[in-house]
C-alpha cells in the first residue's frame, strides 16, 4: 500500500513538473523571441481596460451567437439547417473558445429540456440555487456529461469523423488558441485574453442563461417549468444572441426565433435570416403566432414552484428518451 501511495505521489509530481515546464515555456519563449508584447500586444498599452472590455464583449457575442445558432437552434432543436462549411466553422470556433463539443452540449441540453427545473435538471436554480448555477453551472454541465442517461442520448446523436475528433480532444484547440495568443500579444495580454475567452461560456451560456432566465422575468406561455423572458435587458440579450427570451423557447423549442411579440428582439434570428439569404442556412422550424395560441402572461421576480416538464419540450423525434 505504501509503495502504491508513493508511486501515485511520484506520478502527480511528474505531471505537475510537466505542467510547470509547459506554462513556463508559454511565458519564456514568446518573451525572449518577440519581447513582452508579442506582435500586437502594444495595442493594449493605452486605454487597456476599455480595449480588453470591448474585446471581451465582442468575443462573448460571437461565441454565444455561434453556440445559439449551431448547437442550440441547429443541432439540438433542428429549427435550422446550416451549410456544412458554416456548421464546421462554428463548431471549430466553439471548440477553441469553450472546449465544448456538439455531442456533449446537445446531449446535456436535450436532457435539460426533458427534466427542466425538476430534480434531474443539471442546472436549475430552483433545485440548486441561483448563485450556484450562475457561478458553478459549468461544473454541473461537466458532471452531467458523464450521467448514464445523458451518455445514452449522446450515443444516439449523429456525428461525423471531425465531430468525434473534437469530442475526444476537447482541450487541443484551446491550447493551440492560447499558444497563439501568447505569441501574438505577449505573455501578459495573451494570458488575459485566454482567461477572458474561457470565461465566456461559464458566465454567459451555461451559468447566465440557465440561472437568470429560470429565475427572473415574465412568462408569455405556461411552459410548465420556471423559464422566464428577460429580453428587455437589451445589452445582455444582444451579447447572448436573444437567448434571454427563454420562456418562449421552452414552450416552442423548435421555433428558430426566440422573439414572439412585437417588443421582443432576437439578434440571433437576424443572423439566421442573413445566412438564409446567402444560401448558407435553411429555416426548418416555425415561429408561432403569439395571438393565435393559448398563452398565459405571468410576471415573476423569483423562482416559483415547478411543474413536471412536458414531454413535448424535447421535440426531437429521433432522440426520444423512451425506448
């Protein structure tokens, strides 16, 4: 037993040394070869905070737009069909920024819809608390990927060789991106940009939407869960590509647009329509007519009681959870 413990400690020490050497090389090589600012790091020398904030907002918007259009509206709910080149370009971007794959994201999200705000929901503020989901929702997402029921869904998803490669090498693209940022902007700003990129998904997607839009806002529809609409928070809703009109989405998941009333706005659907005009996307889902469907309008400022999730939320026939 002592020998096994010693071997384990030596193994941990070995990999810690490898990681330390790797991190040191990230700093030392760009600094010695290109100076402290790399090729373009001097861009951030003046008005540093404003420039970094602007880059963060832009990167967050591009990343969540890709996630919303590709993973969410496209592969999960099949409301749109993307050109293969656009599809793979978006998946590659999301791989590099968030270290997420289509297979993981879609399977967890399908499971979320099937159990929205129930005990099985991986990231429900009703079940786990608002602050927990907001700050640690990404950890819950990571854990949920290994659940047997989620893995069962994942195994049923169609996947190309490239998509399987992404799923099996989640950290390859982020490491390449971080290395590139170190050389392009120097160790200091390369580190900051890498951290900001990796913070986008936990704050705005996995944590932000599932925390805020299941806790605060109004309901257009009785969706039988705690989903709410917060699209009136326009700056935030623009950043996350219309995802805050969440009650609309949970009631009609196959709708390509999350905006159903005249005062609601979904910039993500604007991008979808632009892709359609360019011949790079097809719209396969329908947007419901708000005035012709049964609905309830309920204003809520906190998480209320949940009702069992309706099976129609899943709305993907080939991927039904039942045998």
